[in-house]
């Protein structure tokens, strides 16, 4: 009896292999980056824990009735968790800088160019079209959008794409500044911009999320779920009459959902689906997408600088990606490194909020173009 009991106890050890050990080490690295370096800790920490859980051999956490399997089915496979997170994100966004300077919507569009360039490159490197589209959307630097699109087009790649997307979100302060300095001159970075914001009425702030939802929902139906949830959260905030709901989606809802989403995504990082050369390809292509998006935004920023008679600092073009509000803050930091009296934060935030909308539209366009081809 004792030998039988001992055999049962050792069964997990005998099932443990080097692939499990490597994946648990990767989970440990994610936890280290979250705690020690504070790289997107609210998501990388639960993803790292979920990765370790998923690679425990013979674990009941990931079996048919395991809690991680239930979370994945309940919130990721039907896209509920990313959509709930978007409600909270929408309640945190202030669209006043964009509404007072609508011309910066061009930079939000330019900040998505890398998605399509990387899609083309990935197909040339041998990825199938739906896989290439999922990799390209990493360039949006928008975790919920990346999860939403990947789950519809290439769910087998959800683990590595999500980890790469959120890792690059956390590396915005490291990746973007060298590209900014490479593509702009010191004279351009020293350009000061007047900020006399056009007054934005409460009526405009309330109508904006409603109108945007209708327009994008009609033009790009595939983006309707994302934009609707984003604008729902923003409407809660700007209506001024449901402060309790606004506070709840910004705090309790987004926090609880983030925990479950992180664990569910981490559970997809099993050794069989993660440990292969394709993951390294995703890592490299994601960086290319991010860099191309930043470069395209800066290029359009330089064009706007020229057309405005050098009254627009081209650095704000780098904020056209969706990493809100981190990218806008990085733009301000780089500008102040040249002259501490330079203040372009509000202009950068206008481009940054435009980038948030642009990433949702870009994700919808990818779904519209690629999903019908999957049959």
C-alpha cells in the first residue's frame, strides 16, 4: 500500500520534463519583470503565474474541468475579458485634447501603418495570412485589441502574441526614444507649440462616444464590439450622472477582469504551443511592427511640421500608437531632454487618444479583410 501511495505521489515528478521546466522558468522571468522592473505588472504578473500553473504536469488546474480552462472558455474564447477591459479603459480616457485639436487624428491613423507592413513581411516569411494578421496587430501596442483579433484569426498563437504585445507595451519608454532621436533633428525637437485649447462643451463630450460608435460600427462592423465597449466606458465618465458606475469600471471591473485575463492567457503558454522557432519570429516581427508604427507617426509628424511652418513638433507623431497614456508621456520626456521648458504633453495626448481609436479600427479592418478567407 505504501509503495502504491508513493508511486502516486511521484507521478507528477515522473511526468515533468525539460519543456515544462523551461516554460516555468519563462513564467518566472515574467514575474521578475513585473515585480523588479515594473513592466506592465498588472498583467505580466498573472500571466507569469498562469504560465507556471499551465506547465505543472498532471495538474487539475488545466484539465477539462480545471479553473484555468473554465476562465479561458468563459472570457477569452468568447472575447468577453478584452471587451470588459475596454469598458474600463474608455472610462479612463479623456478625449478633450483630441476634440480641441482634431487635426491630430491623422497621426493616430499613421501610427497603425506598421501593422500592415508587418503583415506583408510575415506572409513573405512563410506565415499564413491569418497568422500574419495576428502578428501585425502587435504593432497597435494595444493588448485587448491584439487578444481580440488573435482569438478570432489565430487562437493557437494567443499565448505568444499576448505576451509579446504586453511586453512591448511595457517597453515603450525604451524602444521609442531612440527612434524619435534618429528621425528628428535637435532643432525639430526644440520646437515649442502653443497650447490654447479650443473649448470643448459637455454636449460634445457626451455626443462624441455615441457618434463614434455609430460611425465606426457602420463602416467597420467587425470593430463594433471593441469600439462600443470603449465608448460605453467613456460615456459613463463624461455623462457626469453615473459616477459610481464610472468609478467601478475604472477600478473593480478592470482589476478583476485583468486578473482573470492574465491567468487565462498564461494558461495558453504550454510547452507544446510555445517552445518553437515560431515564437522567436513573433517576437522579432512584433518589434518590427512597433518600430514601423512609431516611424510612420514621426514621418507624418515631420510632414505636419513642414506644412505648419515649423509650428508643430514632429515628436508628437510618435504618440500616434495606442499605448495610452505612456507614449504621450514619453514624447513629453524626450522633448524636455532638449529643453525643460518645452511642453507638448497635451498635443501628444491628442495624438495618443487618436491612436487608441486607430488601433481599434485597424483591428476591425484586419478582421474584415482576413476573416472571410478562413471560411
